[in-house]
C-alpha cells in the first residue's frame, strides 16, 4: 500500500519534470512578446541548454535518491534498526546514531552531484567562480555547522520524547519553533559572515533612496550592504534579513553590476512589498502551525500497531518507526506543494503591484525582471502544470506581461 503510493508519487514527480522539458523543447526558441529588445534566439537557446543540463542532473540525482530511499525503507531498514538498537540502551544515543549516520551517508552521496553542478554545468555556462579551495573550505565550514545543528536537534528532540512520552508533540514542537527562530536571529550575525563579506554599497548614491523607500513602508533599515556573491557564482539576487521592524538589506554585488539605479530600487521595492503585506510573518505562522500539526500527527502515528507493517515488518524501534512516519509525511507534503506554491505566487503578485505603485515607475521592475531572467538563463517556457505545482514565483514572462499591462493602463 505505502510502496505503491510512494511509487505513484515518484512517477508523478518524474512526469512533471518530463512535461516541463518536453514543453521547453517545443517552445524553447520562441521569443516572448515584448522581450524582443532584451533577448535574442541565440541567448534563448543558451537558456534552454542550461535548463536541460541542470534538469538532467536533477533528474539523475532525484531518481537515484528516490531509488535509494525505497531500498533503504523496504529492504535495509529492519537490519539497520536492529544494529542501532544493539548499540545502546539510551533512546537519545540510539536516535543520534540512527539519524546521524543516515544523514552522513546522504550528505556524502550528494557530494559528487554538487561538485558536478558547480564545476561542470555552472562552469560551462559561465556562472561558476568557485575554485576547489573555496569549495572545500565552504564544505568544511558548512558540514561543521550542520553537524552541530543536527546534533543539537536530535539530542533535544529525543531527550524531550524520553522525558514526556505522552505530550512530546507539544514539547518537541516548542523546541523546534524556538530553534528555528533563534537561527533566524543568529544566522545573519554569526553564520553568514563565515562565508561572505558584507561591505557598504559601491554605488553610495543608492543608499539614501533605499532608506527613504523603506521608511515610506514603515521599515527601519539598520544597514544597507552589498555581499561578495560574485566570488562564488554569477547568479544575482537581493534579500532582507532580520526579524521585527529593524532590517538589514543585502544586495548581491552581481545584481549591482547588472541593473541600473531605478531597476535596483524597483527590485528592493518588491522586497519591501513582502514586508509591508506581512508575507514573512504569515509564512512564519503557517510554517509553525504546520509543524505543530505534523508533530501531533507523528505522535499519533508512532503509536499505531500497523506502522511497521507499512514497510513489511512486524516491529521497529522508535527511530525505525520515525522513518516510516517520514515516508507518510513526504506523501502529505507532496499533496500540499501546489497549495503552498499558489499562496507564494499570490504574495509575489502583491509585492509586484506594491513595487509598481510605490516607485511610480511601472516599467522599472519589468525591465529588471527581464534583465535578471536573461543574465540567470531562466527558463522562459515552463510547462503550465509544472509551474502551477512547483513555482514559488509566477513564470517570469507572465510577471512581466502583468507589470507591462499595468504600466500601459497607469
Ligand atoms: Zn518576492
């Protein structure tokens, strides 16, 4: 039963990806209306080749990952479970060993794909600026941070399960919620500086414009910084960090190279729009509420006698049962994906409208989006179903058309 549902899930994922690539093959060289001055056919076919290359690798990695998950859950799990149980009496130590080792194997298996993506695909299309030395030092730092966090998470989670067997769904939830909030505070100050260098904007005339824009929306900006993202990759972006009213605005140096002042202001106005409409707060609330429901559901499911039989065995330890809960959870998560993508796209449209109104320059965001799509070799022709299912942003051609439509009527 569970196996057939999982197979159905994996097949659906593959089908969506295949549809997306098939659509790109058919329409890949069509220049969208209104894009003629930004992008030519040659650039477009380069984007298509980039999408094919990354998707093929994603397909291989995802397919092998799904196969490995099935083999682990339906063949190896009982043996692995018995071995971990024989190692220790303590629930906490067993949990640390069980999931620590599993995560390690997963991370090591992902390394070749990561290296291939960076040094072959990204390099071929001129995005990669990372050398082996930087890649390895990022890997070492990242692994150390992940190990500490995972250790903390497993140790705290399993201790709470042992301490409060009847109501751990609420204690574990509180622990996870606090940990994620703490990370949101700590990460910009402690973790990001380990990887990136933040400096004042190289175009200082932008800073007062950014600040006055933010103040119009009621945000106090503590710092406006640029980050040396170009040391690693040519892809561009901008983001806000910090919770509450005080924000740090961060622009990738690559973004500053690609856009003019008005376009950068429009991109930031979009980000400010998210804040103005409370999107981040809403996302946080929905996330924590789903986490609580997930904890309650896991707590209930873990006590059910039929749980081990879902993977064809009679009994499993707590950790082994947790793996089965994870598989059931992945089904639920997949079914919820279109809903959360839809919500996210609605937020993006609101932020786009906000940017258009507040800057008074309707064309600036549209032109920024077109340039960014061109520079980042974005797929201009995703399959509609694929976009409905997965896209957190409306397809860029649709966003631009909407902004330009509004620009003409404004
Ligand atoms: Zn956005």
